[in-house]
C-alpha cells in the first residue's frame, strides 16, 4: 500500500502542478513535479512475536512468558514523490526501505522512548510524531470482524468510520449517530465546566 500510495500521489501531484503551469497542459510522461517535495511517512510496527494459529488467550494459558498490552513501535521513512516508468518500481522501492527499517532497532527504540516519555511527562510529550505527512499501519486488529471503529482526528475535523457485520450489530447508522451525539455532549460539558478554552474547538 505504501508503493500504491506513492504512485497515486505522484501522478496526482504531477497532474496538479502541470495544470498550474502557464500553458495549462499536462504532457503524458513529462514530470511537472517540483524538485523540493519532501514528505515523510510513519509506519507502525507490531513488536509482539507472532503467536501463530493459537490465540492470545490460549497462548497465555500455556506460557507465562506472554506479555499482555500493546507493544507497538513506529519507524519513519522518506515518502518518495517521483514519476517512474515501471509501476512496480514504487513497490520495490517501498519494500527495500521497509525491509531496511524493520532490520533496524528504530521500532523498538521508538516504543521504549514513547513509554519512557509517557511515564515521565504524560501523554502530551509521549504522542506519536506530528511532523509526518502520512501514517501507515498493518498491525492486526481483532480476528472477529463484528465491529471496527476507525477514528481519525485531523485539521480540526474528526472522521468516524464504522465497519460492521449487520447480522451481529444491527442498525449501525444509529451507533454512528450515538457516537456523534456523545462527542458533542462531552465537548459541551468540557467547555461548560471551564476545563478547556472554547477556541480550541
């Protein structure tokens, strides 16, 4: 997906920069991209050993060495914007960078740094890097796909995405409405009690 995103964004930006040129045209195959585009991506890495087909509960019963809780680090890598003739070059480049990053200790280092900062300074300084353009994650979620709630807060806007099995979770639109309503109620209560300045929202 990193390679696909690099390819799509490269084509998209090339088209946009081409339209901004004085002639207004975009020649196929010609690069209209500026030389100074610098993007950075963050990829989350699961530091927990693979448990195989045996679930966490079963593995915990059979071994006292299994650690519970999140063990997630992250790596930073340059996100290349460029036109390539072979579409697979995007995948090869992303795979090579990812392989190099996984072989390093960066994910373990970022995990322990975040954990240490969290203990010493609280959540404000222990947050994930904010100076990144994109975030990628292939950290596995629950094996049962009955309900997944994906929340992204970005640029003063929050998007809530629900993926549900309607046989188990009927009327998912109502659940989405409830999430939205309680977000507003909690926000209003925080403002009413003076716990935060109104202009933050």
